[in-house]
C-alpha cells in the first residue's frame, strides 16, 4: 500500500523488496535531462515524429491542469507518467476527465512494479480532484502494458490508427478552392465545429477557447478548408514545434485533427489541402483516426508509418460506462 508524506510525495509502505526505497513525486525542473534520457531518443522519422521533443514538459503545459510524476530512488529516476485533467463532455454531458501519457519505466527496472505504482498515483491524482474517467492510449502491440492496465480495471473503448502521412504522395487539384480560417476568430465556425463533435465522447467542453486557442495559450495553427466541384474537406492544425523545443526549419511535421471529408470529391479536396501544406514547407501530417473511419481507409496508402493504439478508459468516482459513439481525439498530447 501507499501513504502520503510531506511535500506531496507518495512513499511505499510494506512494498515488495524492489520498491522499498522508491518514492513517487512531482518532477522538478532539474529532472529535465534525466526525463529526456528516460524517454529515449530516436531519429525524427516515422513513428518517432509523434513524440519528438526537446522540452519534456511541453505536452503537460498544453493542458489546463497537469502533473509530471516520477518514480525515484534517491537521485535516480526509474519511471515517469504525465497526467492531465480537463473539463470534457462524455455522451454530451459535462464532467472532468484525465489523460495519462508518456508512461516510461527504465528498461532495467521493468516488471518490478514501477509501472503500476505510477499508474496508481496518476489515477488517485485524478480521482481526488473529482475526475470521473482516466483515459490513455496503448499500442496494440504492447502486450505487457495491456495486461497491466487490464488488471488495474481499465477498459478498451476504441481503436485508433495514428497515421504519419507523406504529403509528397498527394496530387494537387486544379479546381480546388482552399481557404484558411481561424476558429478562434470566428465564433460561427467554432459553433459549427462544436456541433459536429458535440455528441462524441471526451470532447473538451471549451473547445474553442482551449484546443483552438492560438499561441501563446496553445499550438493551434488554424484550419484549412478545400472545396471541389463534388466535395469538400476540412482539417485543423496543431503546431507546437517551438513549444516542444523543435526547430521548425529542421522539423517539418505538423499535427492534424478534427478532419472531415464530405461528398464524392472529399478525398480530392483533402489531397489539395495536403499539397498546400507541402507548399508551406511541411513534409508530414500526423493524423489520428479511428480504425473504423472511412477516412482512415482512404488515407492509409499515403502513409510513411502507422501506429495502432487502443483507447483505454478507467472509470472512477461512480462514473457510468462510456456510452457508444466515437471518441474525440485531443491532439494536445
């Protein structure tokens, strides 16, 4: 079991021998180098584009309320878990929900209880603040983590494929009319987008003020619309490269969300958007889509890499099961 100690640190009592000197605490600025080392480095290509960063704290800073929790043994960091809390709608009803991400454990200390220790600390941080759900993404191929969270009571409620689109593979459309807009600056557009996603699960309650807020509050880079004779497409962009400590002159990827294709020409309209992003100097578009979405099947042949995730949920504080329906993907992670 665990016990709260002074300074917000969680200490272990009656633990297994391997955890007898481990504490869970909030990360400090001087942990930064160790956190980056713990996360591991990879070339900025393929799946690594999704999590590339030089500023470890950038992701949690994008949320209204968040913590970076570390498991430490003396001055050595053994693991980390980032957790955020926000106001969302689940089945159209307002509530608070958490999101846990970047759970990492030192490879030499895996399978010794560090992961469950961090997951439990993050869950209790959300529960103590009145959260009704804690959500997270786990690769479908990560069997050990799936077994761990299932034992902890988590449920699989959806499946996402995170596509790394190669923008050079899309052909421009000569008849496409492309327009850039800002949801933040146009309340009418904001209302329209909110109406589109209102009945999905885990939609930010203040979508227009939080997720669509421009810098310095967020990384929203505007939305792009394209219309062709027989269809249209829309995608919103999240560009937090500078916040993550990445040089835009060298890192040419941007995240996309809130994507929609309409009509027989929807894919052609999206291709026009992709080509316009390429003209703007981007090379990849990082786009999470539900496995069952038609858009996912259309775009899959144009990917450099695809990462399959289970969308997991842990209910707390008497929360009802997540109702049927699509999950809104909050790209801030």
